[in-house]
């Protein structure tokens, strides 16, 4: 009887062991997977620290963001290794990119996971320790703080963030075209720095540009077409004090607003902002302002040598002379890309001071109109094909440019021709004659445009022109306005 009882007990124990074995095995496997994930994250942290010490800040940030993604994918969002990774990434952003506010948010995120986490000794320095201590103080004093993963800020006792920075998030846009991002800040933020940060698909870091104020209090910045070639792009908006402290934001570098990039025209449904042109600049896309008409006026001077057109004697002495009175320079252009403007420009020169000449032999048929009076030219005309390259993105109000031009026509200067005093109505003045250069013209220029509104910009340019075979070298100073349509 005892033997039977013992046998049944043994059978029962064996059955229990068989049933528990899979569970124990699964638990052990899960623990092993966690250990493997922690090991991988730890290795990524070490590689990131090495990259940072070798001044490869972009690689260090990429490795740490990969480590953070791995902790979330493996269910380690509350593990101490994620806290360590957050703090290390904050140190990299502070030391490598001077992103103080992002570093504070990452320090806070790490502290929320583990109150014992501290900056790594391998990267710590007095500046990092100071910012880490500030993160600790903010956590202790802030009455309301959002989850750090979403880019926390202390809740305003007066206005929520969506009121401080009024912005309709952009959720979709056309692939390969620039995106205009707009926000209307509260009056309390008008003196703060407003920044747009954007990161194309596959990029490790955000590029930041300043928003420019437009009439009506709207602030605008542009994500260039070169950044929208992938399937999506991320962005955020921030208002910062001059000391770098964040005041308000829509999205953040940790939790950005994601835009899906679609083939074809961007959808226009709802209140979502359409793609639009900023002042005086091109855009890549349907309905965008890509044609520009500019009207400039100016004057200049150039090197004058050769024979006067009226007196038919040598200019004495050769040298610099004003292209008086001045000129108009209308231009019509088309933005082939957001940075390259191709167009045509005219040069309509108005001439003053040149004197008439009366040949001593009197009127001669076929000469000087047959009335004996040789009148100087009062104008000169030229036409140029022109290419201009704008260095900054279309969202900027101030955009410097370089230009090159090629064309034909004439440039005239007024200079003394000969030493006789037989010109003018009384035939007793020294001859001021016109000297023409051309007809082949070529040149280069430099200048800038400054946006005054969405379609109007002020333009300043200095253009250098050369003329052949009748040689002259001319420098024009031009000022005017451009209209985008």
C-alpha cells in the first residue's frame, strides 16, 4: 500500500515538473532576451561615447537614438538602461549641438525612470553638471509637467501652448516640394526667438531655421524641397528666450510633428495650410509663386577710352567716367528651383551733359542730319540673359545672391573729347561727348533681396559689366523692388 502511494506521488511530481518546465523555460527565454537587449543597448551607449569623444557628434546621436528605439521595442521603457541612454543623449546634444533645452528634457526623462541616474563620468564636465542640476530643480519646482517623451514644458498659468503658438499641424504635403510652415505667436512672445526644426527621412539630426514675421503677425519658415524627397518629414516649432530657454513649442525633437509626403499635389482639404510662396522667393509646386518681375534703377561709372561719337576725336585722357544720368533695369525671371532664378533683363540708360557740335564747314547734306548740328545720343539700350543663385532657403526674409549675365547692346559714358573749345550752342565750350562700349556685353553681380510681404521684396545689387569689341568696364549700383506671382 505504501509502495502504491509512493508511486502515485512520484507520478504526480513528474507530471507537475513536466507542466512547469515550459513555463520556466519561457521565463528563462524572456529573461535572456531582456539581457540580450540590455547588452545591445549598453554596447550602443559605449560606441556613442567613443564617437562623441572623437568629436563625431552626429554618429553619437544616431547610436543613442537607435538605443532608445531598441528599449521601446523590447519593452524596456522603464528600465534603468533607458534612463542611462536618455541622460547620455542629453549630454551629447548639450556638448555637441548646444541644445540646452533638449538636454534638460532628456535629463528629466531619465530621472523620471530612475531617480539615481547621473551623468556619465566619461563625458561629464562642469557645464553638463550645471544643466543636469537645473533639470533636477525644474522637476522639483514645476507645478505641472507633461511627459518628458513628448517634450515637457511647465504649463503656463495664463495660456496653453496651442494658444501661445497658434499652429495647424501639417499632416501631409507634396513630395519633392517646399513646405511653408506658419504660426501666429501670442503677443507675449513677439520678442522671443521663433524656430522651425525639421528632419528629413533618414536624417539623424534636426536642421533649425528662424521664422520670419509677415504682415498680420504671422511668422513663416520654409522646409526646402531638397528635404522632402522621402516618404515623410518631421518638424517642430519653438519659442525661445535669448538665453536659449524654451518658452513654448508645438512638437519637439523627441516627439515631432510627422508629415506624410505624397506624390502629386498636396491635399488642400480642411484647415491645413497650403503650400505657399514666401516673399520674393520661388516655390516648387502648383499654385506657388515662381515668376518674378523686378524694376530697378541706378547709376554707375566705367572705364572710358576711344573716340567720341559726335566730335570724332580721341577721349583725353582715358579714365573713369559716370554713365550719367542713370538707367532703369527691368527684369522678368522664373525660379527653376527655389535657389536658381533664370530671366532676362533690360538696361535703359538715360544720358545727360553731352554737348552738340557744329562743324566749322557748316551744314553738309547727309552729315549730322544736314542742318550742321551734330547732336549726341540721349539714351543707350541693352538686353541681357541673366542667372541668379540665392544662397538661403525661400523662407528667409534676407536672401543674398550672385548673378551672371550675357547679352548685347551699348553702354555710353560722357567724357571730354579733344582739347578744343568749339562745342555747345555758342561753340565756345569744351566738348563733352558720348563714348559707346559694346555691342557684346557680359558680366557678374552680387546683391540681396529682403521680403516686405508674401509677394513684394526690396532688391539691392551691384553689377559689373564688360563690353567688347569697343571696350568698357562698367560698375552699376541698382536699387528697386521685385514682385512674385
